[in-house]
C-alpha cells in the first residue's frame, strides 16, 4: 500500500508578530482584485497557536473562509469585522471610528486615495470611486459581536493590531497583463507589499501566512518587491511553500489557508466585503444611466454577462476606457498557472 503523505513540517519561530494575508476576486470578469492583511501580536505560545490553526468552535461562526461564511453574496459580516478592527486599532486621541464606507476604506487602504485614482481617466473617475449615498449595512450588534471576539482573542493571547486592504483596480490588472505579468504575479507581488508594510508596522520580523497563489509551488523566482533579497527555502510543495527572509521574517504560502488559519480567515472576510463594496460602486454608476441593469457580482455568471451587454451602449457613449471595465481574458498562460 502507498504510504500516507506526511503533513507539511512546521518550523520553529521565536517572533511575536503574525500576519494573515489572502486575496478576493482573482477570477472575476469585472471589479478589483483585493488583497488583505491582518496583523496580530501573540503574547504567548497559546496566542501563536490560535493564529495558525482553524478557528475553534467559539469563533467558527464569525471567522473563516469567506466563501463558506457569506451566504448568497452577503458580506455584511466582513464589514462588521472591518469596522471592529478599525475601531480597535484607531490611533490614540481619535474621537470616533469611520462613519461611512468610504472613510473606512480610506482608513484601511494600503495606498493613498491619490495613488488609487491616478490611473483613472478624468471623465469617468467616479466609475469606481463615487461614494454618494453609501451607508453601512452591518448592524451595531454585529459590530459589537466582532469587537467582543477581538477582546476574547486578546485575552487568549492573540491581540489583533490592524488590517490593511490593497486595491488593484481593473485598469492596473490589465496594464500588468499587457506588461507580461499574470494576475497571479500581481497577487503575489501585492502580498509581498503587505508583508513589508506589516514588518514596518510591527517594528520586527513577522511570520506571514498567505493563501496559495494560483498553482504556484515555487515562489522565489517570481518575487517582485522581495526580488533580489536573500531568502532561504524552508519547504516547497503543493500544500505549503515557506521562505525565510532576513529583515522581513517568514512567508508561508498555504493551501486553504483561509479555512485552516484563523488570522487568514479574518483577512478573507474583510477582503470579501471590500471587493463587494467596490463592485457595487461599478454597478451603481452604470445603473444611473441604465436603471434596469442587473445587480452583477462581476464573476463569470449569467447575471454579469447580462450586465455587460445591457451597459455596452452607455459605456461607448460616455467613452469608458475598456481597460477600466472588463479584465483581459485570462489566456492560456494564466490558465496553466492556475492549474485549470
């Protein structure tokens, strides 16, 4: 009989800061790619174990893989987590938490508003950034429940310090593909940026748990922001690929990380809300011109196809840059990298 495969080896780590990083929106036709990180400090071995294992029964109803916890596309739980973490991590002296989605996104965004808007054609910058009429959907009770969970996690040794959201718009994704990069490269490079930002925020090396990128098993040669840095390969395989980088810490790319690592599950939830919220802006902009356009998710589904068709004439009339609307076809190269 063939031997049972061994579980990926866990390597000793003496640091106290952990990061969970995950992407939302890798495969859709429309809307941004979102990559989110959650930074936490573990005060004891118990806290480190909580960060790196599946949520216990006490937290499983509110933390985990966003695809499993969000029924019917409802991402209000992710909003509640974003608001609770933002309030907990607000600078000393801040009088109140963000009171509207736009302010919350600005507080969490890795990049400045000016940087995010820089690629936008001036005549339709509001396609992605108009925030008129937006309001929070999560109830005060839901936010309070997440805040209570954060207190419980801290009491058990894992103090969640903050969350960052990296927004890669459709235009930037298409520009990257035209430059010879795949979406998976963009995802990886954005994860690297978030890991470096977490290292700066922590003030010491961090242990970053990342969702696996596409079909990659070998990451070193594909690093972008970390390219050229000395790194040690700890392991590389289908389930886990892990690297040690002096001055940064450790990056582990894990299969199903959002389901098996609590801190990655948190990142997945917040990222799902951010992507859904930004996609709703795209739909709202088009509905201002085509009121009966369907409420599209942006994924490869019949509703999104109908949305694209229903809004084609107005986009032509208003000179919407195609690179800002629909993603370049994934193509054979990316399909091969994805293992599809």
